DNA sequence: GCCAACGTTGGC
DNA sequence: GCCAACGTTGGC
C-alpha cells in the first residue's frame, strides 16, 4: 500500500470543496506535469493521500482516498494527461504545517521539502505515520488520537 | 508581489 | 540533442 500527497491552492480547489463532494469524490484534473502524472498512474484504488494547501495555509489539512484509478483527464483533449479521482476521508485533527514538517528531522527527505514544486508526490510509510502522529491522527484507524 | 527553482518549448 | 528563453509554481 503506497501513500501520496496532493497539493492544491485552497482558493482554486480547497479541502472544503473536496469534502463537499463527499463519497462521490472528484477528478484530480489539470495536472500538466509528467512526474506528477506518472505518480497518479501508479495509484491504486483505496490508497490514501494527504491533502495539502499550497500558497495559502501551507498545511496538510486532511486525508483523501483514491476512488478511481488513472483515466483520461476530462479537462483536455490531449491524451497525454491522465488523472485519478479522490474522495475526502477525514480531517487532520491538527493541520500539519509546512513549517512543522521542515522542523522535523525525520521528515527531512520528504518530497514536500525536497521537491517543493511537485504537485503530486509519493509519501513513505514512515513519513505517513510521522505526519499522522503530528496531526493527532491514528494512522491505523484514521481516527483522532485521544486528547485531540 | 517578488523571485528562485525548475519544467517545457523551440530554434539551431 | 543542446540550450536559451520563457512560463509556472509556490514559499516568503
């Protein structure tokens, strides 16, 4: 089971927009970068990803799940571009800021830090568990940890 | 709003 | 196939 991270500018497509789509989910369209697309091609149904607000917020605000594997991006006729569908799973009880990620030596190799401009990124399992812990979320049950 | 980083494009 | 020009992203 692989883990991922999606970035979005909250004024274009924010966490509230994603949650409003509910279990239906929504296409993660508009990606025009080969690296990002290639990661989406690797994504499997049911895999989890962080939802990160770039530009404004600069924090991981929730968890999404892949609810459709890679398919053509409906926002273009160019068949090079594909996307997956994602649905909101839960909030991050305490959003994890970029600052906090950078301040944590265990997360020094995280793509969020090392590949700043990549909009769809892989997350290692250790990084996933660390970020969940920082956010007050139990990584196994995806429920808030007591006291948060 | 600035600017550094970096991906893409296109002329040669 | 190189590389300069250009556009975009995203933190600050």
